[in-house]
């Protein structure tokens, strides 16, 4: 805890949580983060439950979309807020899958290279990860690593740190889950370093919000467009 406080004194960090109908988990997550003295920003992406109210009651700043716009749009709104006052952001999911103990690992690397992207790596210990997700993550991580020119062990992990200098240098346009690939590809294109840190993921019985067919189509469309633009 003392080590985290020391890094926080040197860096001004905001935790951004895009959330849609996460009332079961959001309160405990925000409460734990606030106990650790983190500023927490929840983007309530059109929830029809009490996600935003619970997050606010537990100490988070909440920005609400009246209608669901997608993870990418929620993150872009969060980034715009963070760029006004922070040195970097850490993105976490609102469903409780991301272990808050891992934050110290992100901060230790960020302290050495603030203008970077640091991605959580679940692949060294994938116990509990469904087999189809494991295989998909392995393939996508290989493909995106080749495109980025840097080895990134787990490109599909949403638990990550991004320096605000990186966010200022890239123009994000994706509105849903493909934004996670967009951040990596555009950051690498601008010469920023991407690091990995091992994390523990807490798998419960929550239903994934990823839509396999629709999101695969969106990813292929974005990836192809980005690759083509690199070759022009």
C-alpha cells in the first residue's frame, strides 16, 4: 500500500471504468479503489439499472450516456475528461473481473515510462479462461503484434494503463470493443512502447458483453483499414 501511495504522489492517475448494467459489481469495485485513494471515473453507458447511482454513492465521478453507445464511445468520453487533469489513466472493467491488487504492477512500470501503454497479460496463467477465448486471444495477439511491430502478449485484455501523452498523440474513432486494438496500433504507429504486466483475472459466471459475430466483423473492418492506411 505504501508503494502505491508513493507512486500516486509522483503521478496523477485516474481509474476509468466503462460500465453498462454492472450494478451487482460496481459498488464493491469503486469502494475498494477509493479506499486505495484512487480517483475513479465511471462512464455509465446507458445502463437501465442503478450502475451510475451506486458508483456515485461509493465515491466515483459519473458521466452518463442516456443511451448505450458502446465501450469505445464510453472510453473516449472518459479520456476527454482525464486529459484535462491527469498524467495517465488505468482502464478497468466494471464486472469485477480485474483484480485491484494488480494496479501496483501497472504503476511500477508507468513510473519508469509514463508515456507508454501497459497491457495486462492473462495468458501466462489462463486458468478459468474458456478455451475458445484462449485460442482467439492467442491468434489475435499474434496478428496484432505483427501489425504493431512489438510483441504484445494479450492484446484483447481491457485492463491497461495509457499515458495521457499517448492519448494526446492519437486520434481515436472506434465506438466499441475494437477501440482496444485501435489504441495499440495507433500508439505503436506513433512510436510509443507497449509493455505487459501479469495480472490475475477473476472469472465468475458473468455473461460476456462481446458479440462474437458482430464484433469480429467490426474488428476485421477496422484492422484492414488500419493496415491499408499504414501502407499508403
